[in-house]
C-alpha cells in the first residue's frame, strides 16, 4: 500500500484521476494510503456495492454483450466463495474460524474472512462482479457459524431485489444442489446449471444410472488420440422438482516431455451437471460447456485477484468495514481492467 502511494503520486496519474472524476484539480497529490484507509474504515460498504450495480446496469443496457446469454435469453451468473485472509491471531468477532488437529496437543484455531461472490458472464474474457455477500458470524453465538448456503440464500434475495427483471441462469458447485436452492430459483423464475457430485443427492445419482441404460441418449465421438462422450436423462424427480442431469467424459492420450524422453499418458475427465434447462442431444454439448465455465470465476477471477497484483488475500485494514470496502474496490478495478484489456485485443 505504501508502494501504491508512492507510484500513484505522479503527474500523469493525478491528471487521469481528476479526468475520471470529471472534476477540476484542487490538490496536486493523492491522499496517502493511511488517509484512504481511515476513510474506508468509516464508509458504508453498500455505497461501493451500489457503484458496482450501476456499472453492471450500464454494461447490460449497452446491449454489447447480449450474445453472451444462454439461448439468447438467460444471463449466466456464476457463484463461488473464497477466503480473503486467515490468521491464528484474533480477527473481527464476525470472522469465521476452524479448529485444526482437534483433540490433539497440536490443536489450534484459525480465524478467517470469507466471501461469496456472484459474477456475471458478459464474454469468455469478461466475467464481472454483480453481487457480493460476506459470510460472517453475528459476533455472539460462537458455536453457530454462518455458512456458504445461508449466504447464498441472502445473496439470491438481494440479487432479485436489485435486478428484478433480469433473466438469470445460476451456475454453482454441488454444494448448492439442494431443495432450498431449487425452491428459490423457482420462486424467482430463474434457471440453474450446477456441477453435480453423486453424494450431493444420492437418489438422483442412482436414478440417473438406472435410466441412462434405458433411454440410450449417449453420444460418443472417437478421435485418433481418444474419445469423448455426452449423456443425459431428463425429468428426474426430486421432492417435486424435475431435474435434468447431464454427463460428460473424455479419455485422451497426450504426449508429455520428461527431460529427454517423451511419454504417452492417458488423461481422463468426467463431470456431471444438474440443470432446469431443457436438455437434448443437440444442445447437451453447449450446456456442458456453460457448466464448465463456472471455473472461470476461480481461475480468471479470484486467482487473478490473488496472484496478479490485486492482492485479494492481503489484510488491507485491521477493521472489518475497511476490509469489505477494499474488496469492493478490487472488484471495481478488476471489472474496468477486464473491459479495457478485452477491447485492446
């Protein structure tokens, strides 16, 4: 942060800041990082969340990204959570915690901050923040912690209030494959596309294995270096909800260099996805590709923000409110960067 203060106090950066703010220059240098931190520790984080909403509204209304919609109708919103900062030292009372090596002499408590993020897919290279929900305790009942599922329910309500007419298809991991999630999507008239692990809902997995042998929807393609296949079963009943389950697998032989030698190695991938969208042999490959796009929020979102100059896991402030505001600023900065970089290509 000190380095940022030093590098940003240049004539060109100061001139650009005033240009972006559409204001006349009133000072000849930018505030030092401690001054900015004190301000962010007092600012209500909802103001910065509102800035993100306004930016998203602007991008959606431009209609420049309409081709990114699933079936020309549904905007893909990817849900994923990440840890921001962890420490064995005490953090804010709202921080989560986990006990390591419980019941042993090496037992210790790790405190950490965690956030659930919803990102809007505008383009394969542009995935921007649309809604944030911090996973946090109330500071009182230490035995009853907040969790990602509870945070997801809050996030979905906020997203519906803020974007009531937006046609959404939510993408998430198998943690959210449960009745409350399906019910919320139905209430909001949203679609969903979830990564699925058989242990999440064993009855659905078992029924799929039985029905796929009867329905014969498998479509397999063979190539010189291997094969890949798609399969699906529609209208699997789960507590009154009709679920469509898709399967994708591939077995490919690849040549890997190890020193002076080349070794042939077989690589296997296998994924299942749950969706409320209609599935057929014609569209199953496109839906699977959309489902696999969930990793973009992790690989091109959180990982980029952690390892490429945004310092997402850094403890920017000792106060929780300041941490939240720094997180929102990172999302705003990354959004602007993605748009500029995509247009420059």
